[in-house]
C-alpha cells in the first residue's frame, strides 16, 4: 500500500505536531488541577469509584494562582475538591478528561508491572501526560481538514494548522493536564461536522450531526461551560435546509446524554444533580472588564501572548464576504463563549500561561489565518508582517516551554504583600507579566544548570524531597527538578540518573521521525495533484 494513502497530509501535520510535543514535554503533571483529574482516573481504575485522597492534615497546598494555602484554611475542602455527602473527598471538575486518561493510566500500570522500572505513580502519570499532546495533534489534523473543506490549498491549510499548534499557547498547554485542549478538540470537531454536512450532501449528514452532538456532549462532560454554545449549533441545525427536526433530534440526543452524565456525576459525589463542588464559582465580574483583560491585559491578554491571531482578524473580513456560513458559526461560538468567560469571576484562569479559558477557542480563532497564508502562496512571495507575527508568537512561547511557569508565579507571589496585590500585579502590571518573568526564570535556570556544584545540589535536594513524598518519591523529585532545571523530560531523566543510551536513542528516534515528516510534508505540499499526493 502506498505510504501517501496511509498518511494523508492532514495526518502528517498532526504527527509532526505530536513529535514536537513529545520532544518538549516533561511527562509530569504540573498543577493541582491536573493532579486532581489524574486522581479520579486512578480511583476508577483501582475500583474506588470517583473519590480521591483528601489533602493530608499537615499539607501545604498550592492553589490555582500558584499561592500556598495552609491546611487550616481548607476545612471546606481544598482548592480543587470538596467533601461529598457520603464523607468522602471528590474532585470539583468534570469527568471527561479523567475518562480519556483511563487507557493511558492502564498502559502505564501495565508497563510498570512488566518492567518494574521507576514507580507505578511515575509511569501512570507519564502515560497520562500523553493525552494533551495527542489531543492537540488531532486538533491540528482537524483544522487542516476544516480548511481543505473550505477550499484552501494544502499549503495554506498546513501553515495555519502548524502555526496554531506551534506558535500559540497551545504548545505550552501540551505540557499540562488541563482540560482546555480537550474542549478545543471537541469544539473544532463539532464545527467541522456541521460545515461538512452543509457542504457535502453525500457525506452522511445523519452521522455528522450525531458526531457534532457527541463532541458537544463529551465537552459538557468535561466542562459544563460548553453548554452556553450548544444553542448556536441548535439554531444552525434548525435554519439548515431539509429535515431540520431530524437534525435537531440527532444533535440533541448525545448532548442530552452528556448533560445527564453531569447530573448523575454530581449526584454521586454531592447528593444533588445541581451541586458541582465549586465553592468560588460566580458570574460576578463586569463583562467589559473581563473582555479587556482577556485580550489586552499585560499578564493575561491573548493578543500579547499570541500576536499571530491578528492574521485571523485580517482574514476574517474575507470570510464574511466569501465564506459567510463558516464565518458566522465561528464568530458566534467564539463570541458567546468569550463573553461568558469574561463574566466569570475567575476569568484570568489562575496561575496558568496566558488566558487559559480562551485556549479552547484558539483553533477556531486561527482558522481565518489561512486566508493570509493563501494570499502569500498565490503571490509567490513572503509576507513580512505575517512572518513577524508568526516569529514573535513562536518566540514568546519558548520560555514557558523550557521552564515551568510556576517558577515565575511563585517568585511574584513571594514578593507580594497580599493575595490581592499578587493577582493585580500578575494580571495588570507590565513589569510583572509572565511574558517577562519567564525570560528571567530561563536565565536563572540556565545559570544554575551550567554550574556543576549547583546542579549536584539540585539533584540531591530533589531526591531528598522526593523520598519524603508519601504517594510517589520519583514524582516528588521531578516536581523539584522541573522548578529548578530545564523543564523537558530528557533533562529530568538524565539528572535522575537514567541510562544515557536509551534517552539518547529515544530523542534521536523522535528527531529522525520529525525530520522524515518535514520531508514528506515538503514533498506533499509541492505536489499539485491531490489524487497522487493525498489530501
């Protein structure tokens, strides 16, 4: 069988993104949110239901802003969970991400059972951390499919998808266990299914509407906020030509199952279908304040973290004139979801890289950028502005990829007099923006890691602190190393004394595969015939 049939261009785009993510990941769960979601997966596999371990009585918990929370302040539950009606402790998040991680957790446990290498906690977390790289790689492939369906050339579609995966905060979130990448994939899948059903009457529209509803239903299982965009797809189904009630039914059934799953999950945990465990949820922010902050604030503004999205602003005007159906759908989804997040009391998204709550929308926001890349291809010349925005966006992500952002957040927290001052400085003070703080952190880490004596001391402290970790010593050691060294897995493993040959072989294999994918993409994008070269 021809390799081009087995690996169409969209697949090559996704595989290239996956290889890059695997080279740069740390294979460690770096936030309390992610650890809580992982613990739900662990409990399900181990037959403990969905309850998770409660914070230890002497624990000092790191909160969602990177702040330290003494245990005496956690009587009602930790920042990521709450006590259930049955006296057990439960996560406050949706179950979708935990369900997706189930096969990865089982794989990690099986590897440990066969090899006895490391610890079970280390390997199950390592495998679980494959989830977001795979999800974001699939999102890149899906973006390519959406754009090809809208009539863009292979070059323009591939450039837009690769730019989104590598030059936006998505590359930083590939190193996390946050659920926002999963939401982004589900929303992109829902949009693709709707646009495909409208464009191609022979493309099994019933299947596509079920797929759209399934994507939205699973997104609701992952995070209930997705409910705010569901009516948009309902209106789109109702206004489409032919069998509108059937389309609404096909769309609504899986969405209903997703919502029912949320209600059952709430009842199992807290005894009420309407109780989620969140104690700080409130729609109390001024939407205008939130909107300005989400796009323009120095510490969270998307346009500062992702200037390449301006290419989509240019391309969107053309979409409104020539691809109005897709433009209206994407504009509606992005606008409604963004306004809802702006209204949310925690619109900044805590101590995360940029505007975390906007991450699910980034793939949709970046789709119109293909218009700029298309014009560049047609004119057979480069665009200095596009190149500048793309290069700036790529460079801006690199410090957060190479060094854990937690270092910057913790540094600012210790220099602030109160939690209120910390949040204000983080979000609104340009001098305290993580965009600058990460460069300082990068220089500090490089200086430490180059000094043999400091490097040895870092490893000694990591192993000592890890040995005191009750649940998993290697996980604890990795946490300290990630904070004080380059935050990629080959560095961590070498510092912990892993054999050099397998590490070098793994890196070499990934680099070789990445090189082959780049070569194949170059050949494929230079080929004129889709039938000969693959879609």
